[in-house]
């Protein structure tokens, strides 16, 4: 698209040639680098009223009464969002936890935070410390994840081997599955850590090809697919 624009083609002409809406053509021509795939978390209408909802839940108000009160405060969210949030508060209250805005984390988010291990982000580091304080049983699991990540980063095969065998003997339900999968093909796994030879480049290109094909499905021809495959940022 950028090359056609340099040759003097109009946006509409490029749109007709590539069979893409002219607005999309304009957006990509104005880009200076490939688009980011990182998603940003959008604020929810209920976020500004969490403290009030927690107080109303403590006072014993029904969800319907809370919804009418929120509407009086110009709440623009849905009844379903309020119902889901109140349900999470009641679940937390039943477990004996203190009700605080944004302090409840479900298992999916806990797994995500633990595996990402983004210690450079102060907010996520604070959340991780809070989770490990509330759930002490996760501390050995988190220690395993940290050691696992570091051994792979350093390509320390002996350390990795000792870690996996130690975790096997510990028989933690949180790691039993992944350990059994690793041990089912352990020698090649150790070789992949110790040796530089691997098929990672080939597998990466296959994955990239499939991703691009899915992105272009139904609106692109082979010439455009070929250009996308050959393009290097």
C-alpha cells in the first residue's frame, strides 16, 4: 500500500486494487510500524462505583435496589455487570475475605499473573504479593515457576534437571500434570536446553504463516499473502 501511494495512486484506487476499504488503506499508510497486538484493559462503568456497591452489599441491599441507586448516580453500565460484581463480592464474603474495591482475583487471573511474572510492573508486583499473602499454598508453586523460568533463561541444564526431579518428588497437585508431560519426553527437553540446534525457526515460520492466513481469511488473494509473508518489520 505504501509503495502504491508513492507511485501516485489515490486511496480509492489502492482500495480497489487490494480489495480493502479505503479507510483501512489510509490507516495502514499512515502507520510507521506494524500494529501492536497488545490489548489495553478498558475502564468499566462500574469501576467508579465499587466502594458504594460494597457498602450497599454490607447493608444488605438487593441487586435491584443497588441498580436503581446507581442509575440515580448516572451509572451507564448494565444490570448484568452489577449482578456479576455483586456475586463476586458475596463469594469473597463467604470465604471470609475483606471486601475492598478491585481486591478479588479469580483463578484465571491468578494463573495469568503468576505465569507472566511481570516484576517490573509495580502494580502487578503489588498484586502478586497480595495473592501470595492471601494464598500461602501458592508460594512453592510460584517458587517453582520462577526457578523454571530462570533455568530456561540461563540454559542451565543440570539445574533444570534437578528442579524437575525435585518437583516430581514433591508431588504438588498444581505442577503434577506439567511435570508428568515433561518427564514423558525428558531427554529431548534437556537437549533442547543444552544444545543450540533446534527447529524453532521453522516452527516459528509455520506459526507465523498460519496466523497471517487467519488474519487475511476471506478478503485476500495469494499475491497479498505472499507479500505479507515476505514482509519483515
